[in-house]
């Protein structure tokens, strides 16, 4: 199977587009003054996008695990599996670093050193920053987090509805083709008799 047909590469490309948009929004956040409505809105959007991308990468990683059980069945080798795993690990790290920088900026105001580290792709030191889980103690942050999560679920549900509508339309077309073939076969049988 060529890379153009391989579902992994199709999903990888979609995720990469999301990461490119995430990076663009992240750079836009740098130029916004802290404690403004625009900054709050963009921060929420960035965190929601990070969650979405992280979920997509986790799901993609599950497909890699399935393919690893019988690589020959999927027409891939161990080198390709390892390449795919490296890509998902790198992507998760990249998105995690953006998320940490956004959270740090949110908690500490304009944290230029965290932004610079992200831009330079240096690992963020493991200082005694409040973790994302610890920040849930603050009711406002918890409510925002839950609201963002619900929006992701709603958006995912809408996407599923759209995909089901498309699938339904395709099934209807196939049904029509099947009925046409059936009528043609009946007509041919009558001619042959």
C-alpha cells in the first residue's frame, strides 16, 4: 500500500495541519498583551486544541499497536512501525510543550522564558510549577477545563453526525445502483426465456 493510501499517513497529515495551526495560534498568543479578553480566549482555544491533538495522537498510537501485532498483514515492517512510534512520541512531546507554555503563561502572566524555550524546542525544566492537575483546585480553572472538554465532545459528536450523514447518502446511492442492477438482471432473464 502506498503512503498516499495508507490511513496512518492520511491521519498524520491531518494532525500535522492541526499542529501547524496550533503553532500559528501559539505565536499569535505571544504578541497579545496578558490579561486581555483576546488572550483569555486564545488561551482557552489553544488548550482545547492541545487536548484534541493529544487525543488524536493517542488514538493513532492505538492503531500502531494493532498493526504491530501482525505487521505483514498490514504490509509494513518493524522499521516502519518504529518510525511511526517515534513520530507520535515527538508529536506528543511537541504538543505537551506548547500546552505547558500556555498554562505557564496563563498562571504566571507573560512568561517569556517559557515561550523562548518552546520556540527553541528546548525541554522545559521540571521546576516546582503547579501541575495542570493541581490547578484544578481553582474552581474557575476547573469550570473552564470542563467546559472545554464538553465542547470537544460536542464537536466530536457533530463530526460523527456529519460522517454518518455522508455514510447514509453513500448507502442510498449504492442501494439505487443495486436496484438498477436487479432490474437489468430481471429484464435479461425475461429476454433469454
